[in-house]
C-alpha cells in the first residue's frame, strides 16, 4: 500500500489558504477515486482508495502543520508502510505560483511541516510533491501570507495546480518518480535552488 499525505491545517479558517494546498490535492485525488477521506485514525483523517491501479491510503493529518510528523509516523507504522513508499504533498514558498516540483529526498528548508515529518521519521528519504506559492512581491510576513485566504485570481491558478499535482501523484504511481519528474518538474529562469519554504 502507498501512503499519500497532504499537509495542511484543520478547520474552516484555513481551508482556502495557500498553506492547505496539500489537503486540497488529497481531496481531489479522493474525488477521482470516488473515495472519502474522513475516517479519524492516527490523529488524521484517512480513506482507502484505488488510484491509478494501486491501493493507496489518503491522509490529512489534523495536528496542525507544524506537528504533522507524529501523525505521519503513526500512519506508517499502523499500515506497515515504508517511508520510501510514501508521497507527501505540500505547499512550497520557495517556488513561484504555478510551479510544481517532485523530489525524492532532501532537507525541509524552511517548511516546518516537512521538518516535523523528517524529524519524526528520522529520514528524508521519501517522495514529496511541492506546489509553488511564492508571492509575486516581497512580503514582510510570510506566515500571514500563507495563512490568508486566497484571492480569486490565486484560486484560479490554485485549481490548475491542484489538478497538476494530482496528475503528478498518479504519474508517480504508474510511471515511477523518474518519469514523473521529467514530465512535471519545470525550472523558471528566476528560480533559486535553495529550499526556503513556508515556515508554518
């Protein structure tokens, strides 16, 4: 079984914020599979699904972003899944809006949700699908930006990114991470290689 985890914050106050794109992708995958992610287990909402010919467990930790790790660790243990078989979907403030990036391993950068997962598992050897949310203009308070509901124009781009990220997850399952990366990873001219993600 493959575990697919979306990172985000629970509650309606955060539902339409950039920091919850991970949750939104998991919800979209559930829709595609005619599944529901609503059973409480391991401090998360989970749902089993058949996705792209694979049995998967879709999960949305309900511990808030910064404390996602213990929930993810418990899910892996409970369902006897190796971290290498997990896909984590998350927002990434180091990447511009509209950018998608698949990585097989790496540091958390400034993303505290990913930092919590790596710390709880003791490894960074797991796949992640990163969804770019970098603001177009300098912002003095990144935390406020990632937790503020998206504007109409942002929501339109976000809808496209959610579909692409869901496609990327399915491509990882059917084609493997290498081919999926060649299809979905794009590098805009002005993008830095540094990981300086959203720190909430």
